């Protein structure tokens, strides 16, 4: 894969994997030049390709982790909302003694039908 298709984060990982010193605040063009002008890039294309593959996998894993954490937080939020709803319902129950004590409820008798 070409360096041209990599983003800043991926280029940074590639440079670090190639044991290059990444300057503080480096831009995409600077990172590409750092990698392309290195001895490793000139002499060991296979290692560079491995570093690129690793960088892509690393970024993909970070995105998946972020998505998983976000989904987990959404589930926790939904659970908290349900707990709040339940607490509000339970708070209102003592105001209606018929609901609180179901044995007092006057329900119509159950009619059993015989199916033939």
C-alpha cells in the first residue's frame, strides 16, 4: 500500500514502527518525507509494508474499541433511563392504595369456556 493513502495517525504509527523520530506537531507531508527519506524505506520495503499493515490494523482496532465503548455507554444510558422511569412509577404507587395492594382490586370473575 502506498503512503499517499494514509492519514496522519497512520503515518505516525508507521514512522514509530520504523524507529524514526517523529517531530512534535509534524504534518502529513513532513511525516511522508521522514519515512520516504529514511534508510529503512530505501532498503527494506517489506518492513515498510509490514509497518503500514500494522498501522492500518491499529487504527481499525482503535475505531472498533471506540465504537464498542460508545455502544456500551448508550446501553448504560438506556438502562439508567429505565431505572429512573421505574423509580418514578414506584414513587407514585403509594398514592393509589388499590394498585399497591392488588388483593383489594375488584376484578370481574373469570369465565371458563368449554371448547367443543
